[in-house]
C-alpha cells in the first residue's frame, strides 16, 4: 500500500478514510475498542451488534419507526430498521413461506418477519428507510471530466439519467460500486452506501481537478431517502403526486424532481430489490412528512414498511446483485464477478488499462449463485448458513480457484419467493457449471448445494419484467 498504492489483498477493512467524524472522537474510540476486545476473542455471532455509541444518527422518521416496532441495526452510526414487529401478523398470512429457522444460532439477530415483509413487497409494495446513504455532489465546469475519469460507466449522459457504475483502482480491483445522477450539465450526484461513504468521498475528492474546475460537496446530512417498490408502487405514488410517473413517462434509470403535495422530492427510478419503484429523496427536515404520506397512501394497497433485511439480503440475493464488502472488493475484478462490459467508453478512467489487460486473460474464478438442496442436520434439525462457510466438493475435499483461494460463502440468505436458501461464492472455473453438485460446510456438517447461476443472471425474474412494470 505504501510503495505501490495498492495491495494484492483487499485492505478496505483497514482504510482509515472510511471513518465518519463521530467515529474518530475519543469517546467513540474508547467505547468501541473496549467492546471490540470481547468481540475479537469471544464466540461472537456474525450479526451481533455493538451496544456502545448507539442512537447517534437518527433518520427523521425514527420516532415513527419505533412506534412500528422497528428492530434497529447500526451502520456508520445510523440506526437502520432491519424488520418491524408491526408486521408480525404477516407470519400467519404466509405460513411456511417465511422459511422459519428453528435453531437458536441460525435465528439470532434474524426474524421470519423479514421474509414476510419480502413476500408482501413482491405481492403488493414496501417502503424502506434509506437515510443511511452517503450523498455527495460533484459541481463545476469540469464536473463531467472529473466524474468521467473516476467511474467505469459513461458519465456523459443526458440530464436526468441515473447510472449504476463500478469504481476501480489502477489494478482493476473494486474501490466501490454506486449510482450517479446527472442533475445538471455541471452537477452530478453520487449516492453510495453509508458504511463506505467516507472512503468513497475521499476517493472522489483526491481526484478533483487541481485548478478547482470541479469540487465535491458532502450532502449526506441534507437529504433523506425512502425506497418505494412493488407491483402497487405506481398506484401509491400516483395517488399523492400530480407528476406524470407512468412507465412510459418515467423510464427506468432516470430521475426527476416531482412534488408530493408541498414536498419537493427527487425521484430516481432504480431498484436494488428487483421491483418497480423509486428511491425518493427529500430534504432531511421533510423526511418524517414524506414517510407519513407514503405510509398513509399505501395503506389501502397493503403497503408494509420493510427493513434492511429485505433491502440488503432477501431482495438482493434473489436478484443476484453484488454488494461491496461482500462480493466486490479490491481483490476482485469485473470478470471475476460477471460484471464485464461488452464495450468500454472512449474516455479514459482509472483502471482502464488493467481492465483491458484482464479481458485477454484466462478466467481464474467465477462468482456463482448456489441453492441449498436440503437443510436437515444429523440431529434432524434444519440449519441455515449465515455466510463465510467453506464451499467444498461433495466428498468434503477442498476446492481451489486460479488465485489459489479456497471458495467460501460471500452472502447467504433466504430467497422467500423461490422457497430456497441461497448462497453466493467464487468457484474455480471448472466447477462453475450450471447444475454442478457441491457441498457447504456448516457447523462441521456437509450440506448439498447446486450451482444455479454462473453469471449475473437472476434466479428471480431473470428477464427483469417486474422492474420494468411488465409483470
């Protein structure tokens, strides 16, 4: 890192730039380091939460979420609902479809309500608090030039376009993946995950023109975001705005300013859960009003509040969407994760040379999606993997990819729409074959798994009909 500027292994977990200001205060450091000792040397559940430094960054709808029985997990200081006790009645509606987990370890820091919220979203609609997004604008006469140089996707797009893009380092490894909205000819809005937001902010900041032709402004504390997705999303939003938000007038991958009554809202038609809908951005002080209006308008349509358990796991994993910090990191490239592009833009960007070189190289590993064939343990109890488990040959022998790595589960989670437990893992090329039978080791027992996808093709709605509002 010191001599070349990059490492052969991913170092994002040790990147000092990832810390937000509150995380660098003496009180926070003292509290967290004291608590971390136990979490480092004790037996700790992978989803276990820190108790110190809580209730610090609260979304404007936090009080309303508490009334709904939200169970909060903390990320970068933000309290984010992972599921809502108010949705417990959905368990009776969906029965065994919620894929209950009987073992205490598998169900700790988890609830079948997550899967019920997921199914309600797929059938009707759900709203999600996304206030933890990090948001910053690149502004100035050289803004296009600056953004174009940093991201892989084409930044020279019409005003109102939204692009999803990887961000690479010089050797072609992932620095991030995020969305960029072109707000004006000289303004681009970058939206990224809260946990990695400061690292992304510094990466962009360090690459602004030296002459000041473009500058970067952190707007995280200025905006709140509510996600609204599902088959009924159009009906719900349409009932509270006079804007033309029809499928033809408001295309996927675009954004525009709308009014929800007297609330000014920037609506972005994208989806991380595989459903038709929007991310709705409002001034932070108007977030509670935005939440209330969507919640009330959605009631007749069966709308439910859904937590990050749906947004970050069940919805994402059914679609095979990759996540930074799980499938995407500095040790992986676009070809490893099945995100290679048929054609690169003409403009130069960080990582281009490496990307062109990698295109001519033999694949060393392939990110695959697998499903668990059966869950019954030797004790007769069904077990559910949580992530990090080894992927092996059916006889338990080791697999090794072209990098010399042994495969492990990068993301594990329920896929309620499919009725299966889904795993993602990087496999050796020769084992990355549709229908291949392998095994996952969990609690020293082997469970059979099947390779269901060897590229970015979704297990659920592979043709993306739902996102386009065609199903």
